[in-house]
């Protein structure tokens, strides 16, 4: 979608991850309703990172909406 998502979070050196939380418009609601989101960027090593995004499921519980695995060649 073309909506704006605003998140904030902190880098955790011990786990080499950035966890952010925020809100965005729920694109499936069709009524500009806002939803909570959480994003995690984990640095596995110099060549591998994993980005995960979480949001509310139909039952209201958090579920993983997306996962992107990035590998540098």
C-alpha cells in the first residue's frame, strides 16, 4: 500500500536486533482504521539479515505478517 507507517524502537546489541513498534492504517479494513504493528530486523552476520513484521490476526492476537531474508552476494 501507499500508507505511512511510523515506528520507534531500540537496537539490542546482545541479540543484534532492532525491534520497533508503531501504528499504520489497516489496508484490509477499508475505513482508515489504525492497527498496531511490530517489526524486527535481526543481523545474523555480515551477509545475512532477517526482517519480520507482525500485526493483529483475525482473532486479535499478534501474528507474523511478513518475513524477508536478505543475503549479500
